[in-house]
C-alpha cells in the first residue's frame, strides 16, 4: 500500500500532530532517530496477506494490506505512563475518525482497525502502535501475462 496518501490524510485530518506525520520502514529505529516534537505520528507498512488463488486461468486473490500508525506522546509528567495512556486513547479516536472506512486508493475497500499495542515507554515518550488494514482484489487474466 502506498503510504503517502495516508500520511497526507493524517496531516490534514489530525491537527493534534501539527503536521508532524512522516513515514518509516520499521519501528526499531524511530525512538533513537525521530527528531519530531510530540505528539507525532509515523506510518509504517506491515504485512500483506493474500488468500489462495481461486482462478484456473489467471490470478484472482484477495489481499489484506496492513499498515501501522505509530504515535509518540509526551511521557515526562508521569514516568509510569498513566497520563500518557489517556492521550493515546484520545488520539485513537482521532485516528479512527480520520481513517476508518476511507479508501486510500481506488482498488482498496475501506480501512478497518486491527488493534494496537504499546511499543516502548521511557521517561520522555510513550510509543504506541495502531494497526489498520484494507482489502483489495488481485485479478490478472492469463492473456494479460506477457512471455519473454
């Protein structure tokens, strides 16, 4: 799935981030390398899960394409993360309003929520990952295949 339309939508539809929405390939490097002020968000690709091909003369598969929105919120007031969790709850609602049911591209069904989890907690930030996905259909007829 293309991440740019999702990033653009979050910049527009979630003013809480103040435009601080970017893409990343994976979470592991974000805590040490993300220089954005909090709250901020990063859109990261996750799995794409295809079904079995059901066509005898081409390709006809359903595909679930997933991505994450990883947010970072201020954790300085409460190192245990209790107040940060309240911020996460509020941001989750904003993300739902911004993304659920929206089609990020013509070939996709609407985006659905798939869950969330704490990724990291330190004295400065709480990192939380929200997971989303959208289904699409891969259809290629055998005559569309080219031979070399």
